[in-house]
C-alpha cells in the first residue's frame, strides 16, 4: 500500500542535539508516536521528468483528498490521545 516510515535512531538524535551547540549539557527524554492511515483511498500521481535516474520525478501526493482518509486520521489521533492519557 505504499507505506513510508521514518525512524530516528537514538545516536542520530544525540548527534543532532550536539550539532545545535546549546552551550550546556542538554539531555532530552522523549518519545515519539507515529500514526498513519493504512490503505488510503486518496491517490496521488508520479511522473518521470525524463530518463535521467538522478532527476526527481514530478509528484502530487493528494493527501486527504478523500474525506474518509481525514476521518481515519482523526480517529487515529483520538486513539493516540487516549494512549497518552492512560
């Protein structure tokens, strides 16, 4: 279904924070919750610009073009809020 997931390993986060040069020894304890719409009804479009594999294609994502996708996303966020508040 064309799922894309991005994760940030702890080491990458630490390197990012060090690169910010905060001027003090900062330690951040945090967590991330990712929510996505599985099997979206909305469909985008991708078109190659040319035959050069190094050129980026033209992409139209069309996120939430179909109302049911937005409804699913809102339901997912409600679930995330319930988990956080539990």
